[in-house]
C-alpha cells in the first residue's frame, strides 16, 4: 500500500471502536485545523520534501535494540534521502539509523528509553504519548509489544519528521503523531492503558491541570509514565525560574521529587514509584550535525557545570510511574 501523509484513520477507527466517537470527531476537526496550509509557513516546503523521499521497496524496521531501517538503496538515492531529511533540521530526538544514514540527534533518547523500559508493561497495550516529539519512543514502544501508539505533539516540524520516518516503517505501522497538544484531551477520557508524558510537565503553566488531564486519559489501573525535570528538596520545594531556565523561556515549575509525588497523589493516582533519577550529561544532550543549534554544553555555567548559565541547579530528571 502506498504511504500517505497524515493518515490518522487507524487511530480514529480504534478509538471509535472503543466508544470514543465524540472525541474522534473533535480530533478530526482539530487535526484539519492544525494541518491547514496557512497555519504554518513551512508546511508546503516540508510536504514537498516528503514527496521527494526515494522509494525503498524492501524497507524493514527493527526497533528492538535500536531504531534501524534496513533496505536496498543506491548511493545516489542515499544522498537524496540524506539531503531531504536534512531539510527537516533540527532533529532533536533519536537516534535513527536509516538505510546506512545515522541521524545523530541532539538527544540520546535511547538512553532515556533504556532507563524506563523495564518499568512499564506495553504488551498489547493502547498507548498515549503526550508531547511525543517526532515519535521516536513510539517505535520503541511498538517493538516492546504496544498494540498502537497515539502520539500528540503540536510542533509541526516534529510531526513531519515522524511522517518521513513512517514513510519507510510501513503505512500501517501503528505509531502516529497527531499535530495536537494536551488541550485536545477531554477530562475523564479513560481511553488508554498506558500514558506517557516526558519532558512536558515543566513546560505547562498549570502542572496540576496537566497531571489531572493525564490521569483522566487512563483506563482503570492504567499506568502513567511521567518524566520531568526535578530539583533537590523536600515536599515544599519547587523551582519557579525568574526568567529562563537553561536558556529555555517556557519553563514554569520544577518540583522536588517529594512535591511531584504529592501532586500525583492529589490527582488521585496510586502505586507511585520513582524508577529513575539521572542528571542530564553533555553526552546525552549535545549539538550534532543533525542539530546544529546550541545545546546543553552552552546552557551550563562554563565554570561550574552543576549550574545553568542563569545560576539554577543543572538539569536533573526523574521518571515516575503511577496507576489510576
Ligand atoms: C522536551 S520535549 C520532549 C519530547 C519527548 N517526549 C522526550 O521525552 O524526548 C517536549 C515536547 O512537548 C511538546 N509540547 C509542548 N507543549 C505541549 C502541549 N501543550 N501538549 C503536548 N505537547 C507539547 C513540544 O513540542 C516538544 O516536542
């Protein structure tokens, strides 16, 4: 079957089957609005690039140990592919190994995956990934047995990166990135077995609303996997940066691990487990050929790497799981 751009029908069919007809109608309308040509000045250019991607009829995907697409591609076609994928710069989440091209992304997202994968049961689970970026983790989730992964990300470049990768992963590969944010999630949806929110909480100005929404996406006993920045401190500690944090403008609340657990209890979640706490290293987040802008080494105080350039504690991240 020929690959098609923005083919969300299998998601809508699955959710309709599960009785979420009204929400599906809302999602369809919201996707149409988000993907209207006038909404983003580069969408036409990216769509044209997608149509230039060379065919690889024998492409196969293996995302068990790492993400790799295997298949036969002549050298000149590989050069076209590389050039076309580069038009979707910056590539932040990955890495992707695509027919001999190593998309060395800003983040070693595979390291985060390795830290959390043994703490979530994905076999035959319907998964929601809020703020999924280019859908990298969705491929790893499918390889771990998920039945379908519904990713949400409002940033259209990442949606396009996903479409470029999906072009080769098979039209019916059940990993989707809808061009939407968490505001498309109604309260008390109870639609998913597992919900991920990684790297999103601190970008939300109302973090408890975000957690409440996430909790509401889960079926009974469904599992939440939450990954976020944290600070050292007790259950009364939260960092609200005065301005930027690590040069990021949109960071609102960075809680201590105790405060985060309190927030999770307050939204009614149970069985809360802190499964990982790791300081982000300059090996895990850095500039590369595929993300040539500034990265973590530029966000840290050059004289004291335990601090950001603004003088705040350097990035420390936790993965917490919980059940509804
Ligand atoms: C720091 S990245 C994390 C990406 C990925 N989840 C990971 O852990 O590597 C945050 C992502 O959240 C997306 N995002 C920002 N606001 C959002 C919102 N309101 N709802 C869902 N995603 C959002 C951004 O576009 C970005 O891709």
